[in-house]
């Protein structure tokens, strides 16, 4: 959506991103200037905790309103989400969107090595032929969940208007074939413990986030593949 004055917009976007980062810092979800041990065993100077991003209702409402405003020109029948934190944000987006969309959610599951998302039967009638759907996610990492949600909508004959999220990792600007609006687009470095500049500086290691499940770690935006070790799928 390119409104007039592209250069001014690029500056605006940068300023806005800084504001959003500050908001996420105040929730305690975004932490910087430290030396974190990630669940993968890597070290990093920054960390974004998926669990904490939607814990301050007034902040979540504000951020949801920004996403809703971005998509305000498009008619939206349903805001669709999955996952607890994302659903809280999705509620705030739906509440602020001028189309007054319905809020629906899919449930996440795993069968063997495959992830899947399922639409509860009760929602079958709300996502149907021609339904315009805005998908809301908290953190975009691999985009795998989003791909599943898009497929779910399109199989039912619906149309995905776009995707709104709080945080997208830059290096993983996956092409989902839909407009993605992210409040923050940011990556931060992660280091192998054997080759960590923070360790070399003698900074004490902060272990408070080290215990999350390995599969969750990448979803929290921490890990990168190290020496051929594949990333867990998020
Ligand atoms: Zn280190």
C-alpha cells in the first residue's frame, strides 16, 4: 500500500518501528544489551519473548489498532489467527478495523513430522466462498504457520487480504504471495558459544530464557543455523 511521498514514508516507517520496539521493551518481551543463552545453546545480545509480547492490554490494543489502520482500506470479513498470543492481538485488530470483522481462530496441531492448523467446525460457516480474511500473527519466523492458514482459507474458497504481525525477522522475509505488514522487521545476531564476541568480552551469560522447548526457540526469533545444523521448524 504505497501512499504518496515515499521517502517521507521510509523515515516514518523507521520512526514507527523504533516506537514499536520501545513498546515491546516496556512489556519486557524485547530485551537488549545482554548476553543471553538461547534454548538452542547459541548466545545472543537481544531476545524477543513470544509469551510476553501481548501481556500489556493497552499496548496490545495500540499495536492492534496500527495494524487495523494499515488494512483499513480493505474490506475484511474475518480476522483469523492461531496461537494464544496472536489471538489476543487478533482481537485488538478486529476490534479496531472499520469493517467490524468477526474474529475466528484455527487450532494448531502436529501429526508425526507435519504441522497442521484446523478450523473448528463452528467457524466453517464464517470462512466460506468469497470471505475476505485478514490473518494476524505475533512473530513471523519461518512463515510455516501462515502458509497453513492461507491454504486453509483458500481451500474453503476465501481470500486472504493480507497478513498483519508484530515482528518479522528480516532474513526470513518469506514470500507468502500476500501483503505482509509488520510493526517491526528486525533480526539480531546469534553466536556459536565457541565463537561468541560477548563471551570474549567476559560478559556474564544470562540463562533466564535457556529453558524453553527447543522447537519454541526458533519461534521466539533467536536461532540461526550453525554449521549445517538445521533449524527446527516453527
Ligand atoms: Zn557468549
